[in-house]
C-alpha cells in the first residue's frame, strides 16, 4: 500500500497530469451535452441512440471528430486515474466512511473508463451498441443460477446510484468539492449543478428500474441501458415534457462539468 500511496502522490503532484484530468471534465461535459441533445431529439422521432455510443457517433461525424474522440479518451482515462489516486490516499479516520469514499472513487473511475473505452472504440473506427450489450449481459446473468435475483440486485444498485445523484443535486453536496468564487458566478454554477445532478439521477434511476423489470418479467429486452430509459420516459404521460426537462438537464450537467474543470478541488 505504501508503494501505491507513493504513486498516487506522484500523480496528484503532477501539474501536467492535473491539467489533463481537468480536460477530462471538459470532455465529460461535451459527452453529456450531446446525449442531452439526442434525448430531446427522441421527441421529434430522432433515430440516433441517446447514450454514450450515440454521442460518440455524432462526435465522430463532425470535422476533426476523430481527434476529439482521442482527446475524450485521454482526458477521461486521466480523470479515472485521478479518482483511483484519491481512493488510495483517502485518510478519513472513520473506517466505514473511508471505505465508503474509496468505493465511490473507484466506482466513478470505472464509469469514466467505460466512457473512455467507448470513445476509443469509435476513434479506431468501430462502434458500440450499449443497449444490445446491456440486453446480452442481462440474458447471460439470468441464465445463471440465481440470475433473476442477481439482476434485481444490479437494478437496485443502479437505482441507488440514480437516487444518490438526485440527493446530491437537491442537497448541493457537490459544492464542497469545488473552490467557487463568490457572487453571481457561484450561484449560477450551483444552480446548474443542482439541475444537472437531478436530471442525470432521473435518467440513471430509470435505467435501474428497467433492470428490475427485466428480471421480474424475464424479458431481457426491457433492460436496454440509458437509451431505453429515455425512450421509456418519452412513453409516459407528459413524456415529451419530461424528456425535454431531462434532456435539457443533461445539457446543463454538461455545462456544469465545464465549471468543474475550472473549480474542482484537485
């Protein structure tokens, strides 16, 4: 562990690495903005998947899009490594809190790595269908002994993450991780963070619910990832309005990520 902590300190003391990690927040913002726009496009019958894969497809189609995909991959890998370093050097004297925070850092790192890998796949000319992958994962899990119960647990875990995002938004707990200026700038960034976290929490939470539905109905097609979650919202009463709110919220979350790149405590 001493060697790991030494390596983590080297990472966190590097100005260059810190800068690249901050770029990670910028590109994370770009991805969320594109997903938000794709979510809103569902209301008009848009055929592009409103998820990470759909966002990377859109980015690849623009001039210098492949270069941007490489930047996205690099920035998010750096941001993931930063989160892992945070987990290693965590020093909270309360053992439960320490390991809880470490789990949060590692979970966040894995999420960043997943998006980075998707960007890398598209940068290399490939493509990724997250809905199909999610359905395949669900089918394979349900085929194992106790698979239905395991898939329910996966769904509840994803739902819990969504709820955590919503709570973080309403309580503005994210503010303690930022060095914000006073005045209107601070109020604006906090407002964007609140809306963005809640919107992302709703989208993630619905994804978790779909896992549970897939398990209880033995219908793996119900578990389709973020794109399926957003289409499910569109089918609800006032679904168009809900999707506009959630999609707009994801765009706002993306703009909030730009502010995190500048003001995050790193």
